[in-house]
């Protein structure tokens, strides 16, 4: 028995046999070709490109989640990128490189540029470029694709790495779990595993050395353990844990269609967080009372180009129509920090989370903000739009955001373009400085929503994405609960709507505490809804109020957690 450790990115226990995935390895010629062979080589290049495009189009038809089809569409964009085409053709005709060498050089140069930015998300885009390159090289070599879209039996997939396009077409009913040597929390693979709800452990070093074909394996997507060739006792213990996990899931599922309320019938509005308005992503979310967070940056990140006003308008209109008359809280662009756009390089910053991020970036790049506000306001006639600005740190910021909105309204008026007169204006509370003047903020906005993910990182001074300081990023730190309690009191006093849309809102231990503090709205990923409904239904409001008091009076995160448990 060998136990390896990685990063658990999607919880659940998977027990099964390993299937090792070994992709095509190209053998690139380093020769040059003769001048008279150039036209023939250009034809070979075009044929391999066309074959790659038609493979991707066929894959697009097979995909069934927004994340996977977004990846395929980015790959199609990359493959059809005119600058790549121009460079490859130039190398074939002028330097007389064979097409594989020319494509390898071109794609590698672009990928290297992205990687040198020292940014995780751009590095992921470099992985997309290499994925596209490998597809081209395989077609150039005339080899068939080793596809993961049809597996003969249920297995746990093990690989050095799984490329986005490979994962996007996964034969999901036969994949019990995923384990790789490469990848982390923000990788495409992690996002896809979560959206497929497949237990996954990534970043397991030494995996490919120890794993063998058809070897029995257990992986725990919660704590990141991967046990190869488990002994009988370990297997029995993990089977019991798996059964407990599935039993809890089934119990909670019964609450999915019940309204959110405490045991003594105090109603709560429970919302859903979304990242797009594609039908696959919206499916099932109609059970939510509202959309508490539409992370619009995914629209930008999943595209190969800056989304136009028209593209954004269509996306926002779809979401507004789908939920009308329920509110859709559309968060304006939250780029910077750990999120970036491959086609819109930003200057390097020493501390990007403390830098020109989200609203600050929109103030520097007014055109981006203006386009988004125009699209959102135009879409507002189709439903109930609540517009929310992230990373607000002062009343000056609030006023600047309002001015920008007023300018866009005036522009639309001048162009006689209709928009709703009832769009709500709100902010995210995720910077401690704004949380501590919540009484003043409540006078300035129609609503607010607390982003506990960032509020926690700024309060504890611990980077939310850095595993090296994970022990300092304490989501149950009593300071965070005290700040939340203060914000809740201010908004209750002002009688303005207040929500939580960070992870804490969908945390089955913390959500009842937030309800006890007076939060009447909580927004979360769809998969958390049944657990939160179940947790709220288990206690009366007076019990939750005492719980909230005890949690705020705790001295440590551990003490707070013990109260909640
Ligand atoms: C948050 O910070 O809590 C939040 C909801 O925003 P994001 O996680 O997208 O930064
Ligand atoms: Mg945030």
C-alpha cells in the first residue's frame, strides 16, 4: 500500500481501478525543407489545421456543460488566430521550416510569453495553447486521437496532466475519480471536476512512478489522499466513509425543493451563484429565490476576445429573462488579483490582490466599464437587475461608480435606448475598510452583499490562493464573524437588503450563524443549497441567535467551529 498526497479539489471518495492515460507524444523534425517543397508543405499544414478544426467542432457537439464548451470554443479561437497562422506560414515559406517545426515554435513562443507573466491564470492559457499545438501536431503526423470520450468500464483516471480539451469530453459515467501530477485549485481541470461533481486530487507528485494499469486505488477528494493498492482494513474504512458521504448527500437532497426556513418557520431567501447564462448552467437553479452573484468575469475569461457590448447584452438578457421577476445580481468585472484575461495583458504588480483589481481596474480602463454598464442597462428591461460593484473601499469609490453609471444612463438617454428605471445599485463588502463604515454605506446604496472569500483574506492578511499560508486564512476566525455581525446590524437598521455571496454563505456550519446574526439572504453554489436548507431547518431562530452570539464571543477559529458543530 502506498499513500500519496495532493490537493483535493472536489470532495467525495472514489474507489476503483486505475486507468493510466498516455497522450500522443510528438516527434518534431529539426530539418529544413527544399524551396520546391514549400507549396506541398503549406498544403499539409492546411490539411492538419482543417482536421484539427473539424475534430474540435465535433467535440463541441459532444460537450454538455458550460465550462467544457467554453474550453472548446477558446481552442477553436486559438486555432483560427490570424497571428498564429501568419507566423506559421512565414516560417514555412521564408525559413523553409517543415510545418510541425513552424507550429511548434510559434505556439511555444506564445505560450512562453504568457507564462513569463508569473500569473496562474495566464499560465493556464499557455496550457490551452500547448493543447491546441499537440492536436495540430498529431493530425500533422496522421495519428488518431486517444480519446477519453469512450471508456470501456468505470475507472479512476490517472495522468501526468489532463488537458482541458481532453477533460471536456470525458466519458463521465465511467470516471469514478481523477488524479493527476499537475494542476491546482484554479486549474481548468479543477473547475471541470467540480462542475461534473467527480472526486479529484491534483498535484500528486510521484504518481506516475508508482501507479500501474488496473491497480486498485482509493482517492479522497476532500483531504487529498491517494491510496494505491490499499490493504483490506484501509479499504473497509474508506468504503464506510464513502457510504457516509453518499448518505449525507441523499439526506440533504430531500431539502432541495423545500423553501428556506428555520425550524420555527422564519423564512430566508436563498440564492444561487452563477458564472454564465448558458442553459446548462441555469438548469436546476430555478429553485433559488434569486441570483446573489453572477460572476460576469467568466464571460470574459471563457472567451478568446473581449466580449462585445452585444455579446454581453445577450448573456445578461438571458439570465434576466430566466429569473424574472426574481433579482439577478450582476457583479461588474472582477479582474486582477488571481484572475486575468489572456488577450488583455495587465502590468505586473508585486501584490495584485492589493493592487489595481476589479472596480479599481474598471476606473483605469473606463472603456471596459462603460461597455459592460451599457450592456447591463440595456438588458435591464428584460428582468430585475441588481448591479453590484466589487472591491469598493470607500464612499469615494461608491460615488465614482455612481457617476460612471449616471454617464452611461445619460448616453443611453441621448441615443434613445431604453433601460429599466428600477435598476438597484449595490456594492460588495469585501474590503475591511468599507465593512467598518457599513452604517454610512447603507445610506448610499440600495443593497450590499458580503464577499467573505476576500473579506477573510484581507482581514487575516493571508492570500486566499496560497497553500503556504492556508493555516492563516481562517474562514471561521471570530474577527470575521464580528465584522459580519456589525455589517448586518447596520443594514437592518437602515432597512436595506443585505446578502452573503462568499463561500461562507453556502457553508452548512456557518450559514445558520449568519441567519442568527440577522442575514435574511444567503447566496451559494447550487450544490450547497440542499445542505444549507437542511441546516437551517434543524434549529429555531432563537437557537440560531444564541449560536451567533456564542460564535462572535469565541476567542479562536477552533472555538467558533466547536460552537457551530
Ligand atoms: C468573495 O470574495 O467572497 C466573492 C464572492 O467574490 P470572488 O470569490 O469571486 O472573489
Ligand atoms: Mg471577491
